[in-house]
């Protein structure tokens, strides 16, 4: 099940705005290292969220963004799981 919500709020007269979205994933799939036969896995499946605040008025633009992604299965090779750790990033631009 995938639930995704996007909210976009802009205060045009003041030049401020905000964008937020999140994806929550629930898959009832497990990988068993002890099984020898092939198994179905979902690579890259994880929860994520993004939050962006911005200002755009009178020729000045500024943006601050926070991105988060939960840990996920990157792949399987010879009964070894390759996992990716939780990722977080904060970025900004001003022009």
C-alpha cells in the first residue's frame, strides 16, 4: 500500500511558500536467508518525506529543503542482503 500526500501552500503577497510531501509504504514481503530457492523481493522500497520552504519576491529567491528516506533493500546477491542506510539531506539556494 502506498499513501502519498502533497501539500502546497503559497502566501503570494508575502513571497513565502512551503511544499511538503510524504510517501509511506507497507509491503508484507520478507526475505529468508535460509531458503535456497528463489524469492520475490522489492528493491528500493522505503518511506520518504520532503519539506521545502521558499521565498520569491522582488528579485530575491531563497529555498531551504529537507529530504529524508528510510533504509531500504538495495539488492540480493548469493544469499547476502545489500541494505542502504537511512538518508537525510538539507540543501539551500539563494539567488
